[in-house]
C-alpha cells in the first residue's frame, strides 16, 4: 500500500574538494528562430592544450522523439568573440561525423537530414554557437560533446544558453554532465530580469530555475536568489556578472556526483521572455556548499513481531494512519533551495508501531535520515489477515519540496 507523500526536506551544508571531476557534455533545448529569437550557446574552456568537441544543431531529427513544431532547417555557426570560426547547415552524412556521434553516445542523424553538425578542436578561451532557424521558428536542440579522454588537460569551465523562455514547450532546458570520481561544485543561474541591464529587451520578468537528476527527480528549485547562500564573492570567483540583490533571478550552488543533470528556466504562469541559463564549474569556492550524497538500499525484511500472525503483503484490512510526524527541514537548506525525495520501506507491526524502516533510495543521505526518523514515530491501527493481526509491508515516497 502507498501512503500519501509528504512534502518537506532536510539536508546539511558541507565543504567538498573536486579533486577529480569536470563538466563534460552540454545540450540546450529551446525555441529558436531568427534575430532576437536566435538560440545562443556559450562555452568556456580552461586548462592547457586543445579541446576536441562535437557540436550539433538538431531540428528535423527531433520529430521521431515526439517533439512537435521542431525547426525544419537549423543553421549552426561557431564564434570566437565577433569572429565566426566555423559553420554548418546540412551535416551531409560524412563518415567522420557519423563516427563521432557513436563515440560521443549521441543519437544518430539521418544522412540526408537538414540537421547541422561540426567537429572542432578549440584552444582555452570563450566561444559561443548560434542556431538560426532558416525556414521559420520552432523547437531546436544544440549539443556540445567533449570527445577527449579523462586525461585531457583542457576542460569546460562554464556553459550557458540564451533564448526565449516561458512555460510548457517553451521552457529553456539545458542538460549537462559531470564526469570523475568526486562530486563537482557547480554554480547554476537562471537569469531573466537582470538581462535588461545589459540592453536586452523583452526579458523574462521573473525566472524560475529548477534542477533535475537523470531520473527526472527535482533536486533544486530557486527564484529570488539571496546573498546568504550565494554571495557576490562566489559570482566574482567564477567570472560571472553581478546580480542585483533580491532580483527575480534563480541561483543554485551545490556539489553534484558524476551523472547527467537538467536545468530548466521558466516564467511564472504564462509569462515568456528572453532568459539566460549558466552552469559554472567551481574549483575554489569562497563559501561552503551542499554536497549531494545519493542513497540506495534494500528492505530489511519483516521484524520479529510475536503479536502478529504472518508478514502479509496483501492484508484483508490495511493499517490506518493514526499519527504522522513530518520530517524537519533545516533552515540553512531551505535557504539553499535544495529539494529531493526519499523512498522509505518499513513494516507496520501488530501493535501499530513501525519496524525496520530503511531508505530504498534517496536524493541525499540527509533526506534518508530525516525521512526515516519521522516514519519511525508514525502510529497505525493494525492490519489484519484472515481475522488475525498481521505485520504489513509498506513503501512510502516522501517528497522534499519548497512549494509547500
């Protein structure tokens, strides 16, 4: 039986050192067109040597994945400052590009499609790609894959995307990956109204930044950033421009283990406008940060319960909740805008108390600890099987959300 989820959270701030971790692949999905609707993707490379990358601008190939209204003819250009250094319209089905798709783990493109792709070796510095919808606006995907091995001396230090953002299909979505042994501290920003100070018109009036793991679980949700968690000294340390205090922009700062993540910037209600999403790898932080530590476990099995008949997965009468304490949400983590969930496995014994509570999975160990502590205090009217008291098995998802 599934109990109704709860909606609170707990985490703890920690300091971690990213001795062996780096940002790797980037993808941006957004509305794209021409002029002010051009999809702009920026990236910075740090270190020494060159960085080999695969850059793709995908439109028509999105249709088989169920995307409606995809750009029919994306044109991709790569710039260093004001200078265009490469470009592609239709990728052409070449062997070198097709082989690079396989090496990067990217989905295949039909050889005759109008999707764009190019291979490039870049020196450390700042670059940006532009995707223009030559045949009219629609949904497009820009992807940047790191083709180098883990021993490469050059790496991505930050990635960003600017486009029109809104709600529904117009949410500005950026995917990125972290590789390496250690959690990587990352600063993620969703900027809307502050872009107006740089002369950008039609900006998103209020930006909501959400972060998801590879399973689609929300692990961060930020609007109206505060200096208490992400002071301006942090922005300065990574070369990011300042944000006005208490602006309607979203900011998250945390260390993430290796894996794939998605950041989304959307507007409130049906609002749309130009927005910027940025992801910075942070090597030397002036402030402490949360390090997520995912948890996975297995059921402990039924506890000893002399008052019960047998442990029963299907009782005739289910236990009914009497008291249900809520997990504690520490103040410092509420400020950090960190969210998540925990799936708790436990048994309701014949006296209505809880036994053998354990986290089957959790976004973070502190989520698991807080959820288990609360579940252990719950009390029930006991369940029955064939008229006898029974020990009953439960799994309960507890969602840790800032919206409640």
